C-alpha cells in the first residue's frame, strides 16, 4: 500500500534543496476555523497541535512534559500548495485546502447534506530531509459529547466552571510493514500492537490483568509518537491501513513526533521531553524479598536471618500492608511491631534495606480523615463529597495528591510516622487510584479529563519529599502504575496483582517489553504471581520438580514449584528482581529441596552480574534508553523479530529466552540476524538468522550472548553493601566491543555531578585484545581477570 501527497511531490525539488529561510520559533496556521501549530523541541522533535479554538492550540503541553521548545535550526517556507517547516532532521508539510483534483461524486455530495465530520480536514506529513516518510496524518476530530457516538454521558462529568469537553482524535496512515511498540502496560500477550486495539488507561479490572497508560508509541519507521492527552485513550493501530488515536476529553489534538535513526535516539528524545531515569539505590538492582505479607517484626527478622545463615545474597526486605491498626492511621500495630526502629537497625547491620507499603486511602475513623475532608484534600464529587468504594470496597477515600498542599502533607505524614522508624524506601500501592476518578474531581480538574495522571503526581509527591528531606540518599518508590514522565520520580513499577499461572507467565514477557518500550526502564512483576494458589492444580505433563516436601506451601498445586522456578529464572533477567505473592512462605527455600538449589543458582547469578546491571542503570540515566529491550528495537531490519514475544535483550549482551510451558525441557530460539551468538552455558558459537532447538532442563534458562560483547562479572557477595571486586571480564569475540563500567557509592546523587568511577573497556576483534582506560576497576593483572569465550 502506497499513498503519495501531491504537495510533497511538488515541494520535493524546492524545500529539500535547502533554500535559506529565516528562523521561526513555531509555525502557526489559521485554516477555516481550525488552528494548526507546529512547535519544535529539538531538530528531531516536533509538537503538532490542532484545535477548533486558537487558545488551546497555542497553550503549553499537558502533564508529564517538562521539556522546553527549542527552535534553533528550524525555518518556514510557503508555496501555493503547502506550508513547510523544517530542520536538518525533519520536514513537516501542511497541505493547503485546494480544490479537489476530480469533481466529487454525486453520492458524496448527497451524503454531505446529512453527515459530516467534527473538524475541517488537515493533511500533515513528516519526512526526513532525504525524503523518507516518517508519519502522515490524514484526518483529525474534535467532537462534542453526543448520543450517536454514545459519548453524551461525558458531559455529566463536567462542572459549569470547567472548560468544554470534546472527544479528540487523529488518524494516520499505517503502511503494511509498520509495527508498533510501547503504550504502557497491557497484559493481553501481544508485542506488536498492530491489529490489536489498546485501551490506554489505568484499569485495575482490565480483561487480562491490571493495565495502565504511557502513551508513547515507537515504530520501526524511525519515529516515536507521544500523545499529549491524559484522558482515557484508545489506539487502534494498523486497521484498514490506518492508525487511529481517540481520547475521551480534550480541547485539542496534541502530539509529539520524535525522529530517530535508532531506538536509542527516540528514547533520548523522550528523556528530553519528560525527564531522566535516575539511578536507584544499588540495593534495588539486587534481590527484593517480599510476600503478602510478613505480618510481624519477628517474621521479618527470621527471614533475614534465613538468608544470612545460608549465605544467600539479598538486599531489600518488604513490609506489605496491614501492619497498621487501621487504614490511613499511619502507625504500626505495637503488638506485632514492638520496636520497628530497632528492627531496621538490626536489618541494616545485616546488610538489608527495608521497604514499606503506604496506601493513599483513609477511612472515616482514622486519625487523619477529618482533617483531610475539612481541607478538601480527597478525590471528590462536584459537591465536595469524598468518593469511596462502598458498599463492597470499605477501605475509605483516596487523598488527592494533585493538590500540592495535600501532596506535601502526605509526604510529611509518611516521613514523620513511617520513614522515621528507619525504613529506607516506599511502596506506593494503589496508584491507579483504585477508585477510578471518572466522574469525580481532582484539584487540577475533572477526573475524566485527567484520568491517567494520578501515578505521576502521587509518585512525585514522595520523590520530591525524598529529595528535599533526605537528600543524602536516593529515593526508591515502588508503584503499581505509571504515566508519561513518571520515570523521573525515582520509581520502579510492577505489573500489579497477577495470577500464579503458566498463561500469566507467558504474557508477562511481552507485557514488560512493551512497557519498557514506552521509555520507562524499571519494570518487574511479582515472581510467581500475586493471587492465592488454587486448592488443586494437576498439570498435563508430569511436574519437573517434586512438590511433596513443599505441600505445606503449595497445597495441591502439583506443578507450582516448577512454575515458580521457571519464573524465578526469568526474573533474574528483569531490571528489578522481586519475589512476591500470597503463599504461606516465599523464600528461595520454600519450594522444595529440588527447587532450592536451582533458585540459589540464579540468585547468585544475579549478583555475579551486578557490575554489568548497575552499569546499564548508569547508561539509562545518561541516555534515557531502557536496557530490557524487545528484539525489534535492536534488530529493526530483521522481519522475523517484529512480533517475537518470548525472547528479549537484557542490555547489549544477553538474549533471554524463558521457558513458559509446563513440562518443557527444550524450546526453539530464534537468533537474530546480523550477529553471531554464544550459548552462555556451553560457549558454543552460533550464526544469527536461524532458529535452533535448545535443551532446557529444569535448571537451565536458555541464554545467549551476542558476539562482540564484554561482560564484567563480580565476586560473590551477600548484598550490594559489600564491596564487590571484579572477578572476571568475559569477552565474547566476533566483533569489536565497548562497555562502560560504572561504580560509585550506590546511595547518593553525587553521580549527577560527575562522581563515581568510569572504566571504558574496548575489545579489538582484529587484535584479539581487551584494553581499558579511566579508573582502575581491578587490582589483579589482566591475564587473571580477562576471559575470552571459546579460547
């Protein structure tokens, strides 16, 4: 399928020739009752805005965007056919409304008497200066709520003092070979969104599992599109040679286009627009031990002692909900938690950090509810009444952290009552919020209009508090949901309350890959699933691990030790490794004597890879690019990976291919073209561009390393608080390679000002030699440290 713009064809010989034109900060066009604005943020980033009203078209972007317009290198020209706005990286053409080349059919004239669109037409095409088309918008809409479209009820969510509501949308050409990634968290199991509508909003009750929205769409055509609207949005990609975006509430269409020769360049643009991904406390890159729930101080200390007695590495212990006497009381039940400060000191002495769950809910009889209601600091109805979940959800009302005063109070109350007891980090649960704001109101406006922003504001309330009151240590916030820009809030995200099934495990892989493709790196899931285990589960194939000695924990779920082990292997290669779930016990020794040594093997592997993983976090802070990657981001010219859902890259070196079928002891793995690959376990070298069958007994995760990789490996430690020596630097020959090894104190923000040790490693494949410059990363001679695979 090919579409061609006459205006672009005529302009090709004029505009692309580079006729000098004066610099122009933005291009504003008034066309038949519509205003079109093109505003640059970098030579490769352009914001496009259209509205029936001039003021919204000229207004600043919405929540989540913190980048500033930058027009250097942009200029405007005009011909009889179009307005053109261009830089050295992009050429935007807005066709003029000209008489049609052919007379309209009589049927078109007749239809127009009774049926018409909501907005004048607009045709905008973005290309590279050499003529390659990036994106073509063919239509847009701005319609009032109405009965025909079943949108009339949206008008009920608007107060008389609020701006008018419109349903807004845009339509783009979808070439047959265009593929789409990102759009936040959707659990339906697809990687490429082509042909699969995406409901882009916070939805705890979504069909597959809880979803949330980050409206960044990255394609294989050299661009990313960031949609600037926080209401419920539906994206229908690749239907009828079109991709359509539609948002429930807005007064304009507004989106950013980021051009990039590589995926990393697109993510650098996302970082410029929405902020950086700060480094986490080093402990967060280790192992986070959690369950639903550790119910007492005694139990937490016993778990910690269990890890240390076994000399197993672990860094963070988590106290989940219901440690308090009532929801919103911001206390710890003294019967179960007699001295939390002493507990935390003891855990710190053992090399652990602690995280504790904090909810935004307050019940009417807790000690703060009356104050919050008096201040008007709850999400509320039009008359000010706080919304709640009655009759079935009796957990109270949610604080409105879009209100800056409420946000400051919330942080201070947590700081003074919870963090002051020695806890290191916060689990911000229920950041959807769990009481959907549609039809109610935030401080910033109607919840229907700003449906998706709560995770951004809520995590910012905590992050800003950490930076202000505890500047000596990095913030760490675990959040159930995200929105545009939330990555700048020192936040890690997880895939919410998922089920302990093989089907769920299988769908977690593309779910995480699309979330990371949305520009937010630190994603994980509840290893093993959160929901309670069924009373019985008998698999189709004999379990690979005997559940007999774990019956107290897994009950009649015969294959659960096998499932948990396969899940744990996969979790080892996630940006955040965190186990959680509603089992009696949830430690690595809790799933039987056959499972235990396998779980220990991968736990130790996680810490052996710490120098590699931590250095990846540093690169993400520098560049904005995620280090867990869907294969099409790194191999865009290999059509076989366009919708490959069960393999991924973990940093530049690892290709991970988890086992997600019960009873499987082998699987097919596709090795992307353009590189050779090494089997991590055997060092066998294999050509890319082929599908192989890999043996995968229960103790083996299929794992490959790209030829031309440098892999720094650390000595055994029991936590990231120990100084970890570089034990080996393993080189996988076959191409030149570079790797930046980074280390610092792991706790402060000094890296933002250049602190830390940087060692640049280089492998010359021709010379078969590793060289390094910068800080000394090891004390032994290179001959004792450097290993070359296959030698």
